[in-house]
């Protein structure tokens, strides 16, 4: 009996000892191995509380602060403030004690929080002098006039706007609508933050969705710019090449047909390539796509940036062109921006920008400059080429054709006309889901010709859920938004 009891005690002692060993191992893993990740994790409110007692650096655009920290008399020493918060939210993101960080606030947090290793000398100096840590500043590429114009023009609409400098890739406007007020999520009142968060999460229009970067859409007829690029580059087509343009065509290997948006033939039933673009003729471009071939369309799309991920520095969703072998009907649908083709507003702005600057695609970027707390410049962005999408000759030909979309009496982009400024554009109708309204697109750049300085802005606009077909096909919803952005940039 005694022996049995002794054995039990020994086993219990060994079991307890093993528990202590496991506990010590877990403590070391948490406190040593995972200390950094836990401290920097978005759910660590203790670390965030500490950050609210540091003077976080400002985010600027056009010389104005669009995010800064002000001194308070509360337990949390500094309050994050966002003037015109909803306008700039897609760029700044928010800095919340409960919900963490997004946007530039998150991507450049070490700079704004003053913990960037490049600030080490400043940190030592502050420690010796007994000064509180301060953050550095971030200057964005946004054009204030363009950003405000885009936000104003998108009121009452759901969608996205991206404007780029064609010669650099700088993002001049980044607008998502509906948007949200980051001030409510940066409140020191937790009840206010929680209420605002729940309201935003339950909103069916998804105001927290960063549409210009994170949402991919069927690009519809704006993708015809890519198909046109492949056609002209192939040597099989010129702007004067004539193409049958019936109301509908039969798709090979199927009993299905593909029709024009209005159900009618384009012009007299035969168009040249220039006219096909001006009236956005589906049946003509579907035939062009099948003649050029799916592989050529894939290569052309990827030359513009499709199937590639871009960081601005927020990671943008990858725009997609199918990489599998496509059947002729799939090629036809893809050539007019349907089937499995998907694009962000950023990607379609890049297509317009590449055509505008002679065929070169620049990587888009939002951060122009990073400064230390003492205002010394630590980093200045430089344009980076992604590659050449088309030759300068093809780019010039497409530019002239896009001008016709806006200036011609048969063009679908007449709503983008600006007196004294040549505008190149392309409207788009994008079918979404069965029974759902189409999306309206417009891609444009200006001045497309007649200016010694070359094009100053390329813009892509997508408006979700057009109330009727004519609003899409005629460019009534998206083209005026692009026009407002162009006028804002040109007015500086």
C-alpha cells in the first residue's frame, strides 16, 4: 500500500515538474520570441495607449496637414485630428485606440510614431535632454484641388476615382465614395468609437472599403484600350481598318451571341477602328479580340500591369486578365472587358497614363517625401518605370482615337469636353451580376495634344450601379467626374 502511494506521489511530482517546464517554455516564447510581434500587433491597446501619449507626426498634402496630433488635457495626451477627414480617408486611414491603424497611418507608422531606426540619433538626443519623443512627417503626392474636386463630383454616387501624373506615377487623387470620418474612430471616447465602428460595419454601401485600391471591377469597354493596343501593335490593324459591326455576332463553338449595349448595329453596320472606339462597338471589338488572340491580349494586359501587385505603399488588389488558355467566345468577352477580366480604378488610370506619356507604364506612388522630427529630409520618392506597354507611335495613334471619343459628334465621351483643352477619353459599360445594374466607367487624360508640357493628368472613374443603360453608354455618370478632376489639375 505504501509502495503504491509512493509511486503515485512520484508520478504526480514528475507531472507537476513537467507543467512548470512547459510554463517556463511558454513564458520565454511569449516574452522573448514573440515580444516584438505582440508589442506591435494591431490588437495591443496597451501599446496604442502609449502611442497616444507621443506627439505623432503629421501627414501632409499640398503643404497642408490632413492628419495631425493636438495636445489635450485628458489621460491620453494627444488627439489625432483629420481635417476634411472623409475626403482623405482612403489615403490617411485612421489611428484608433480600439481598432488599430490603417492606410498611411499603418504603412508609415514607424515614421509617424518616431520609432523609425533612421531617427536613432534624434531619439538619443531626446533621451539625454529629457524631451518627449516626436514623430516624423509624411508628405503625400495628392493634389488638393483634384482630391476635393473628385470628392465633390462623387457625392451621391458609389465608386472610386484615381488620378495620376502620367510622367511620374504620382497619385494626384484617391477618392472612395461613400467614405467615412476617421475622427470618429480616433476619438478618445470608446463609446463614440464603438458606435461609429458598428455603424460603418453595418452600412451596406461599405464605407470602410478602399474602393480605388482594394476593389476590382469588370472594366467593361474601357478595356477596349488594351484590346486596341494589342491590335495596333500586332500590325494586323490600322485606325482605318474596316470591321463588320452588326447588332450581334454569333460566338464560335457555341449557340450564344454577343450584342452591342443598345441592341443595334454600329453606324451603318460597318465601322473602321477609329469609329469602333468612338461609338464603343462591342461586336467590332469582340471580332478584333478573336483575330488578335487571347495570348496577345494577355501579354498586352500584363504589359500595362494586370496580374501584377502594386504597393503605393498600401497594397493594391491585383487586376486580373485570365492566364489560362481561352476559347474564342471567352476571348471575345475578354476583349470588351467582361468574362473574368477585373481591374481596379488604379489599374485603369495606369492604362490611360501609359498611353498619355508615349507608352511607358510608371509604378504608382502616394508618398513623395519623408522627414525626420527635426524636419530633415530622409527620403524623396523617384519615379520608377514598370515597363513599356506600347510603342510611342501606337500611343500617338490611340491618343488621336481617344480624342475622337470626346470631340466627335458620335463619340460616347462628349460629357468630358473642356473648352480650350484637348481631352482623350474612353467610356465603359461593365456588366456585373445577373439582375444587377451596370457600372459606369470613364478613363481619360489631358491635355492630350496642343500643350508643350504634355499631358498633366490621367484619371479613371468607376460609378457602381448606374440607374439606366444610357447613363453608362453615354458617359453621363463617370465622364463629368473625370472632367472635374482634369479642370482642377489644369487650374493650378
